[in-house]
C-alpha cells in the first residue's frame, strides 16, 4: 500500500501479511527457534547472532535516534523535503533510514510529524517498512516527548493529561499510573514505542527555567512514588518509559538548551534529593534513562557534562545504581553538551561514558562518521558498540517490534482519544486544581450574584496541540457552566492601553477571572491585576504555569494554581471556580514570600477546599 499519509479511516495502515513476511523474513529467521518460539522475547544469543551479521556502518546507525521532517515516510511536503536536504542530506524518512540505518526516529510537532493520529500511524508504518525492506533490516524504535502538560508532541484528538506538577498536586499514584497506561496505549496505537517521560527531576528552584511544572514537585519521596507509578503505567501498555534528566536537573537557573548549567549539590545532598526518583524508576524496571547536559562537580569534577561523564553514567548509574537498561542522551543539539567539545567529539565521548542511544545530533553525517572513525581508529572498540546495540535490540524485542512492527487504523480508532480516556483525563485534572486564596469565601463563584464574568490574561502559545487560547477556553468552559462570559486576551506583558481596556471591561462585569503566567516583581501582569482589583470587582487569579504567581498578587480575593494552560487543566479549573467540583490539589512545591524569599508563604501540602 502506498504511504499517502492521508489518514483515511477507510484504508488500513497495516501492510498485507505477504508484505510483512517478506520485509521481516531475515530478522524473524534469525530470531526463530524450533516451532513458534519467535513469538516470545528472543534471548541474547539470538540478538547477538543478529549483531554478528551487521556491518560496522549498520552498527553505528543503530546507536542514533534522529529527527526527520515530514508527515509521510516517502512523500512529505516539498518544504519538508527541502528542510531534510538542508539539515540531513536526505529527502525523506525512508532515505534517512536507508542511508544511515538509524535505530530510532524521534517525532516533533515542529517537524510536521504529528498532524493527527491516523497520519502518525501511517508515518510510523512507512518508517518501519522502509527499514525492514533493507538487507538485514531491523525495526525502528520511534520515540517522542509526550510528557503532557506544557510538553506534548501529539495533540488533539489524542487524550491530553495534566502535566507532572499538576499530577504532583493531586498526589495520587493511581492517577499517575492511569496517565501512563492510557497515554502509553494511545502512543503505541500510533506506532510510538518509546516516550521520553516521566521527568524525574526534583524541582527545588523556583527560578528553574527549563523544568518547573514539568517536575512532579520538590519532595523527593513524593516525586519518586509518582515516577514509579507512571513508569508502571507506560510500560504496562507496551511503551518504554524514560526517566529524565539523570543525574537531576531540578536545581538550576540555567536552561541547558541555551547554556551549560552547574548543579552545586554535595554528594550527600544528591543522594537525598536527586537520586531517589531515579532509584525508584530503576526499581520499577524502567526501560530507558535520559542524561542531562549539566555539570555536577560533586559527582565528577572534570568539568564535563553528565552526558559525557563516565564516572556519572557508568560509575554511578550503571555500577552504583545497578541499571543495565538503555541510556539515551538528551538532544545533542542543545548548548549544554556542545559548550566544551565540538559536535564531532560529543557522540564519541558519550559512547565512551556509557550511553547507548545518541539523540538528535545537529549534524548527523558528522556525528555518524565521527563514531565510525573512532572505531576504525581504535578509540572505540566494536565490542563497545555491540554492548549498546544489544541493549537497544533487547528493548525493541521487549516492546514487540520484531513480532509486530506495524499498527492499524482500526487500532487508532479503538484507542486514541476515546470518550473513556478523555473522561479519565478530566477526572484526574479535577483532583489537581489547587486553591491557595479564597477570601470571604468568594469561591465557588455564584452564578446568581456574579452572572457576568470577564476573563482576561495571558495567552501563551501551547505546544501541545490543544484548542486554546487559554482565555477563550476558560471563558467557554465558564459559559457552559451557566455564566455569561467575555474573553479579553491581555498577554504576558500588557501595555498601558491594554490594561485600560481591561479595566473598562471589568467595570461592565460582575467578576473577573485573570489568567496569569509566571508573574514577576515588575511584571505588567501584576499591574493589570492590581488595577482590576481597584475597580472593586472581585478578581479570581488562575496561575496557568508556575504556582508561584500567588506571592506577587496579594490583593486578589481568590487564587488557583492550574499548573498549565492546556484545555484539560483549564476546564477543570473552571469547574472548580463554578463549584461543580471542589478543589482537592495540594501544593507539591513551596511558595516563598515575594518580599523575603527565605520565608515560605505556602508550604508543600497547602491547599484549601470548600
């Protein structure tokens, strides 16, 4: 069948039995024992036999997980062909697999890989077909970052859940497990078998620019429990979970995408604060762990990032913590790993440190040839490559990729974005919304006393494929609950004219709901809220990202933390505001005073209800 990428439900994404058998004949023959034993996970001897027949070039390729532009493996749009030629030197995903024999491909929204579930299934099948039809072809491990909350690559109509800090506010291991189980089932139905989630970082730094609400919270024991639960959910659905970012990215004010962070924790503090979630993930049987592009002098004083540190990845992760699963780097295009060494040295040093999968190098040809040259020159041994390839093939086998590499449109229809899945996400979200201020019992908001509600605030672009914008979603949800609503987006940095317009609109309303986004001391958002309060209308602030906004908004009569601006969390916040459900979330991080950050305003575990 042609890989058209149309997403038609009338066709099937799964090739004919004859095509599958022809494409996988070499692999299944190598894996099969007497009788139907190939239906079970093959033992290492069979996998080693596969490895022994691979060329050195094929071995090098198995270590790379690469991006590729386009919605189709063979017929992407011209703009995506042009982007592939410019960045990778190939036209399509099929050509990428053929030229470099990559072991994995990562999907991104911005690479146009994830338009809709049926298209994703077609793309996945096209990639598998392209690889399996090659001589000694192997299935491809397709991955993505589906953390939920503020980081998600597959959007509506797939089911989207609250992010990690919201789940931390809910505090339910059962909910974390359900999230992993449902999300894993949906990803698998689309051909995605490895998810770079959950985040195992313990976020103890409110100024952390890259983790924040992507973390379950600031309590290492609570984070560890939720990480283990989510891992169990994902892997119970046949998708490899990935704990990240080892050895811990929760206490930094530098974004490793754009800089080189340093974690100053002592070895003792690292053991108490950063290590527990990774220990829990390993105990839960985690399939893969992602490295962090940051320096931890207490663990390795060489000045190297953890991704390139043998003392950290082999000495601590492998030997001390006893982990023998797949280790994947964070993206090799990030500045944190490129600061000290050039792009040709990074993949070689990562392998020497103990990495198995090299994720998304900025220049694949340079990185691929650097590893090849390192083996031919004796810096890396072929046996070292074989160790990592064996781990990768074990994982592919455990995920069923040798037995069943393809997915079907019927499976997408039965699994992705079902009513039951979406209802489960909504129920989980309701348990996460956190009420921090409720003066005079303003909430739940009475429709009789406050029938006309103005919704103002920030409308940040969402990467998660939800409908948005946040003010519109909140206004729509409150409208469905019986209020007469008006949405007035004011942005993250409203001008004086915008503030004046919002104030004028507030005077025509009975109450105001203000969506805030990471309010700072001199923020125009703070000015907006203060001027809204000065109108005499009751103001309900909804922090749609970090929960720390409440410390900058002392004048509001009510304040909620939603932890993200995705639809599922905003609709849950609306139901809480309207009193359809009572707030149950508890802060998973402390909120410090704005005027004295050494003092805690609201501790971990704080949360009001009614």
